[in-house]
C-alpha cells in the first residue's frame, strides 16, 4: 500500500481491512503520519509472516531542513532552535559518508519504543525524558544527495530499526546547524519495490469498478514476504514430517540461517524454517493446511 500523508499507519490498515472485508489484518512497520509510501499490509494467514518484513531492509527518500531543530525531529514538532546554515553541498556529502556502515543511534523520545511498557512518545508528550540505550543499525547506501538552499534531499537504504529522524538530527549535529525531516517517503520494504504500491483511493476505485474480484487480483502470495530468502525444496516425506513440527533433512539447504520451504512435487509454499547445527531444518512458522 502507498500510505498518504497525514494518515496513521493503523488508520490506513483499518481502511484496507474494511475494503477487503478481512477478518484479520496487520501491517509490517509503522510510518509516521507525515511519511508516505510503502506500507505492506497482510491479511489472514499472511499475518503470521509480517514479522519477517518488520526485520527487512528499507529504502527511503528524505527531505531535511537544515538550520532548524524541532522537538520531534520532524515538521510536526515545535521548533526548539534555529541556526544559520553555512555549509556547501560537498561538506554535506562528506558528512553523510560518516554514517555509512554500522552506526549507533539513540532513539528519539518521540519513537514508539516502549519504556516499562509505555511508548516513549507518550512519555515525551507528558514532558518526561528517559535515558535510551543506543542501538546498532546499518546504513547500506546513501545516494542522490542534493542541497538546495537549506533543504537537503537524499535516498537511504538501511537496516531494520533505523530512525531516519535520528539520522537527520545526527547529521545536523555534525554540520553544526541542526536539522529535521520535512518530508519522508518509504520506497521499498524487503522484497517489495516502489512499483507495487497502490493508494487507498486507487484501491477504492478498483473495487467500485470490479468488486472484490478486482482488488483480490492485487493480493500477492504468502511466499513473497520471504522471496529474498534461500529456498529449500523438500520431498513429500520430509514435507509431511515438517508439518508435524519435526526437523527434517534436505540436500539443497544452506549451512546456516533461515530459509523458505517448499514441497518440491507441488511447488507449495510450506513456511519458513531455520537450519540447525546438525544440518536439519526446524520449522519456525508454517502455513496452515
């Protein structure tokens, strides 16, 4: 789904759930209300696999306003400081290079991370600040960076748990002028590219024109959630015992890690498993028969 600006992730999810008349639905990672773009939505049995998309890499297009720091790190927060911006594009590019690779981020007080069961943003709204442990995240790539006056745009590919607002705030600190996010668009999540997105308005129009059949044609198989994982094909006997919850052997397995599992004779997606130390594959999340 292509989430619109100003809509919460849960709000978009509930609208999509009603359109499909789904009994069960979930999304795979919240976007801030001001953010737009890729919000994968899972229905029914697919919600079992939503966690794997939460853990997937993401790509964003970011616009940051340099020289202005806000409470929340984005345009929804109150301005707390304004500084002059006297940096060149070359200096900004050099500063961005410092964030490539594995870095540590201190989550924003306006994030959804919980402290003693309470989301940080709720504490922040009550004027409470708590100490947050830094988290290790990975910035895989930063590209197409352009500075236009005080506005900086760039694309960033990053690991799970990366806060783009924190990245911009840390960049502003390095440049000595501060900064905050004024526009954010998620371009991809895991195996799902930008061209797969559809807005709620487009979805509603399709349903008006063609009913449930038209929008059901947009649904992707469960297996696409782990399409970039190693694939292991199992024989009929192994598939049977796997469904009983037993680890099984397979000849084409990798040496370690998580894998997607298929029954070779039927090409049926069975679920996902993990390679054990003894080489067997243990079932971790299976599709109900």
